[in-house]
């Protein structure tokens, strides 16, 4: 019978790899807690219309990459391709919003997009997500970016590049949109890729986000959004930059940065790291003031970011696993049960370690003890069983080993 293999683009994470994700989550909980964020857990499955309304039907995510299927009642459901839409849906449905109240949440979990698997990019991938609701002030954007930088620094990533842009608002973006359309008309439409020819009619800003080299060359002289900002957006963007400047957070202005999702307004940003050489984008986000209202909630502003955990894992390398306190070696079958009970007493005292399930030679047991990296190897054999003792071999101490009364040894811990 043929063995069943995992689905392409989906990965198994064994303890060594899983330790990286556990560490990221632990550091995120610690750092985000300093800024007043609380954890929110949302479903991986949502109604398809949630993402079509929030992300935008013309985006590659909705048009090409979502895992969508009908349920048994014919309703269209989608495995979440990103977290913000689900967090917003939960925020609205909970009814926690009140005028003047600021709510801060973070979330972890798997996301799903049907795209070509490659290094650091899978069809099931993981994100760390943070959102602020109820604050339209530039200070919330600045705080969010500084929190992201602090989180990445705590992980040991310091060679960071923050790219920053403003996408304007409903007041000033229409003028910029028309300026882009006029610019595109001055070019030969057929020289753009098929996706960009479609975007020219549906969402001209998305053309700026195209990665096709010919399209990038065609738009290099296109109008920039920062030349079309209204006074309110200009001040908002200036305040964000002032906060980053005051905190010593270096950034680069990138007037071509538009992000891949339709719900962004005003501030948008992307963070890359060069800790392993080439620039690797690890996080991005921005402001989405109209999204809550668009999904049926109050007119409540929002801002947030998502951080790719697979990309971070590549940068961080293999995480160090905790060193076990003991390895309990059974060298006489008659000691197997007593060894298991003795190990449980050690664990009741908060010590970590393994115990062998059967007997074996001293040589093989010591070889295994060395592989585990345990601080001590505890040995139970026939003589120890008869005497009520345990032999303690210190794995990296000047002392070699000693035989102690088991009860006294437990009492000393």
C-alpha cells in the first residue's frame, strides 16, 4: 500500500523547528504585553465574502490564491489567507467597541494561500498579527511600528530596514488616482502585463505594486502619492515620521509602497531584515480606517501589521532547545517500574528529563544520555534497587559520579 504524503506546500514542524515558533510567540506575548495588547484567537475558516469585501476582489489573494470551497449547505467558505479581516469581524461581532475606546489585540496562527511553494513561503504559513482599533491619531501608527521593531530586536534581528509611505485618504486619493490613470494613458497599454492592464481600470494604485520588470520600468516616473496628499494626511504622515525620528528608528521613504491589499489608507509600511545577507521582508502593515465600517461595524479607525513566521525562522536559524535536567538509565529490567516512579517524583519537583522504558547496557545508556544533553545521568540497576540508592553521574562537572540514597537525593532537590 502506497504511503500517504503531506500536501504540497504544507510542512511538518518537528520539535527543533517548532521550538523556533514557540520562541517567537513567547517573545511576542512579552513585548506586546508591554504595549497593552491582549491575545485574540480567531477561526481559520470564514465566509468567503469576508475576504472579498475586505481584501478586495481585484487582488491576487482573492482572485487567485484563496482556498475556497462550498460546505454541505452550499455556502462558500474560505481558509483564512490573512488575519486582519477575521480580527475585524470578531471585533464587530463581539460588540466591544465604544466611542472613544481603544482596543488592542494580537493573534498567532496558520494562514492559507494557493501559491508556488518556495523557501520561506508555503501554502500553509504562519503569521503574528497585531491590530489597534479606535485610534485615528498618528501616534498609534508610530507606536505600532516601534512595537514591531522592539519585537524583532528582542528576537536578535537588528539589521532592519523600515520602508514607509502614505496612501492618502478618501479626500485626496481620487485626485492621485486620476493622475495615475492619465500617466498610464501616456504609455503603450500593451507593454504592461495582463494583470496590470486589468488593474488600470479597477485599481490603478496596484500597478505600482507589480513585480514584473517591464511594468516596474514603465511606472518608475509615475506620479507619487505624497505630492497629492491633503493637509490632514500630510500632517498625519509628518507626525508618524516625527515619532520614528524621535525614537531613533531609521526608515526609508518609498513612494511606490502600496501593499497588496485594498483596505489600506494613509500610513503603510514594510520591514525587511538583512541579518542573513539579502534583504528579506518579514513584516508589513498600515492603516485601514474604513474597513470596520465596510464590514458592517461602526465608523471605527484601525491600524495593524502582520509578521511572517516562516521568514523569521529563516533569519533566526535553529532555536536552542531547553537542556533536560536528567536522563534516568535503567540497566536492570527489575528496576524499570521503580525508575518510572522515581522519574515522576523528579518531574513533580519541576525537573525535566527522560527515563528508559526497558533495560540496556551501560554503554548504550550513556551514549543516549550524552545525546540528550542532560545535566546528570541517573542510573538504576540491581544494586541500586537492593540498596534504595541511585547512582548520579555528572555529565559536565569535575565530579565523576556518586551513589546516594534515593530519598535523600529527592529531598536535596
